[in-house]
């Protein structure tokens, strides 16, 4: 499930950001540029690699869909990457991949994104392919029907998964009918009824300058990369910025336990607590708390459920940082252990961060673990382009400037304050799947 595996690790502090240009006209290693039509470009040079990766992020997805539109963004993405949609585009894509290039696309609740990665010598082809693939609107009825079948197959697989159902039950208990509680693939009824005209209308609305962030990372001059992207996307219609279909959740003190029986899997528990949005001032502290909760054998969950007491087969924690607030969760494979004891231990692991003093050594270990994730996120071109674009689309281009500094400045008292704010006994939600 998407929120169990963060799409990207949190961004490191970037040493230079200048909206609309760069600090050194002759040679720039990092450039951000906002075009008159609203397209945001983030370009980062890394001469230590022979590769370059170009990512295009569109503010479209479940967050921007009403229940009556659920799945429109997902189906549009599926049709956009269909090899049969445009013979000329397909020929270019095949030539690009024959030269070693990689083309992919995916989606989340907060965005749809398209990626091209290749040898740096093919950067212009990568950018042109990305432009052609996302601005061309040849969407035949045949392609739409074919894409529907693939999307409905994926939706059936996820909607019938016992673990996915447990996750959705926990989400709904915490967030009601918010779009984050829906699968990003949409609903069967909506997808089945969509037409090619519907998708072209969605494209005109969503694939506009104000909704696009294009991130480049690799062995290419950053200024040149921004110039190439501007030459391709600078004439795109400005359009209107996408607005979420629902207000951000306001967390209230309410606890719940949902039990799903007859799931056909060993006992499985999900514990959820409120957490902030990607742009909230508490985001850095919550990321460190996540390290304390679920990273390594010294983590609170590992100690409480496995090392100190044999109450689970495995446990991990995750928080899919999104544009709007969404829960931080623990996933517990109980095996043949006591379900109630495992549930209580998982909840207590969260509450211990709010109720008990946090050890300074634990904070230091968590900080190192988080900064290691940041370094890993910068180790490859695709990863670097991904975190640059991700944080721009969910939080804004200014977020990454001081993130690492904020991590280093956080104190034990900061973590305890944020833990007390979010980890309260009467704000827990639990979903349990039983055989």
C-alpha cells in the first residue's frame, strides 16, 4: 500500500535555490525556475554520473477528485502511457528505450508522475519524449476501453486484498470519507462509465502549467536543462491550480477498533495515530519520531513486540507524507501470538514517546538514521529527481531548503512536544484482520 512505503525519502537541504534563475549565469549546479505559465522547473547537476533523469509531476489524483470522479486521473494516466495511443510517440519511445532509456509512470493520491531516465547524451530526447507523451491528447475510444480493463484488474486485486481492506478500515475510522481513504485507482462504477471525452476534459483541466513540476537531475548543466524544459513546456496553457476535493482533516480525539473477520490470513493489526501534512512545521519532528518508532532493532515497536516480548512475527511503521494531514501507522504481523497483547503493545509504543522522557542517545541514533535515508535518496539520478519533484508538488519548492538544518536542530523536547500533540490514547485507531 502506498503509505507503507514512502515514495521518496525526505529531501536534504539544497545549497542554492533562486526562483527564476541561478546564482552563477556561466555555470549553475542547481536551478529552480517558475515560468510565466506556472510550470516549475527544478534542475540539479551531478557530474559524478553518466545518467540523467527527468520527472514530470502533475497535481492530479484522488485528492483532487470527488467521489463521482474517483479514478479519472488513474485512467487518464493509463491511457497516456498506452503504446497504441500515438504511433509516432510509440516509435520515439521505442527508439529511446532501445538506446537504454527507461520510461515509466505512476500515481499517488496527491499526484501523477511520468519519468524518463537515460544516458546524459540523450537528455534532449528524454525531455522531448516527456513533453510529447503528456501534452498529446490522442485518446481513442479503443485505447480508453483497453486501459479500463487493466485498471479494473488492478483495482480488483487491491480491493480484495485482506491487508488492503484492513488498511482502508483504519483510514476510514480516522478520516471518514476523505479522498485519502480511497484507493488511488478509483471506483469500478466511475471508471466503467468514463469516456474518451471525459478524459480529454480532465487533461485540459489538470495538465496545465500551474499544476506541473518538472525535475531534472544528472550529468547535465542545470541552466541548460532548465532552458530545454522551458523551450518545450513554456507554451503550455497556464490553467488553474488544482484544488483538493476535500478540506484538510482536523484531528479530533476519537478512538476506534475495527475487527474484520474471515480474512483468510494470519492475524494482522494496523494501528494509526494522527500526523501532520508535508508542509506543517511539525513534519521534521514527526519524521524523527518515525525513526524512533520503527527503524532498526532499537526501535520502540521492535523492542515492545519482538525483543522484550514475543508478541509478533514482524512489525514496521510508516507515514506516507502527503499534501494534507494523514495518519502515521504501525503494521503488525501477529502470527500465532496473542492479538490483544500485540495490539496493546503497539499502541503503548506510540504513547511511550508522549508519556515518557525520550533518551538523548535515541534521538542521536534516529537523526543519523534519517540523514542516512536522505543521503540514499540523493545517491542516484532518478532518486534525486524524485525527491526534488516530490517535495515541490506536496509542499512547495521552498521546503527542501532548510530541511536538513531543521533535523539537526531538533531537540528531545521538540520531539516530546510533537509526540504529545499527536500520540494520545483517545486518538488511536486500530483495525484487526482475523482468519
